[in-house]
C-alpha cells in the first residue's frame, strides 16, 4: 500500500461553484449576457463544450489580465476552507495542484490565493496584459491526464500515489488514472466512476477519504 503524494483538484463546480472560471472574466469584461447565451446553446446540445469555450474566449477580448486577481474573491463563490485543506495536505507531505479546462490565468489566481503547488489550464492568449479572445492551447478531458502526468514526471510521483477531486465528465478519465478519486457535488454518472462521492459546501469533508488508508 503506497502513501499518497499528490491531490489534483478540478476547479469549476469543485473549488468554486455557480461562477465558472471562464464566466468570471466574461463578467469582468461586461459580457455576462453573451456568456449566458452561449451557455444556453451548450445546455440544449446545439454546441459541445469545447466549441462553447472557444466562443466564450472571444468575449474576453480586451480584458486586462490583472483584473482577475483584483476581483476574483468578490465574484467567485468558493467552497469553504480551501486553504485549510491545502495546509492539511501539505502537513502530510501531500502536494496539491489545480487542473482545469478553463483559463490557466484563473487557475493561477486560485493557486496564488490558496497556496496550491502548481496549476494547469487552457492557455488563453494574453498580449501586453490583455486577452486577445483566442485560445492557444486547449485542455480538455484527455489533456487533463497529460497535465497530471507532466507534474508527476517532474516530481517522481506514480499514478497510484495520486488522488483526484472533481465533479464533471471531464474528470472521469483522470479518476480512472489515479489511485483514489472523489466525486464532489456531482451527477450520478460521475459518481459511478469515482471511488468515493460526497455532497458538501465544505472542502474539509474530503479529508477523511484522502487521508484514510487505501
């Protein structure tokens, strides 16, 4: 039985709820209405989530990247005690990273605020401090695994020494890759693919699963 060395967290609907990582900069750029239209098209199946994200990226045109850090905690709706969970895991020599389909610029802010060891996300182009409306490198479900593998390779961590915490269908491949998986506030389909599942607004509730023996 191997000890845990890493926990990777999804971002949207896992660490933050209601306001997603690409929705937040859309709000900051005054494009909340346009974002809602795209979301509605995705919800009824007119477009897939990847196409929707490329459309949402266009709504960020002209937004100053620095505004995300300045306004994140005013707009985002995080679960309780994220920092406490990160600190508890660090005390047990367990690293914590964020891997999201959303903008890596938002993931960086999350990492800075709550003390994560690293972050990965889709690379939304920024030139001279402003978003251009383009995505340079998109992180979908399969790319999430590649992000995790990159961190594990650099830190000499095996898949069996990893735990994944997420809520959505894009987390299922990474659930299957890791030794432990926790579905949080998720659908029955996602729960079926996780070792554990929990509904909560307090992230500390996951610790009993992460810190327990296999």
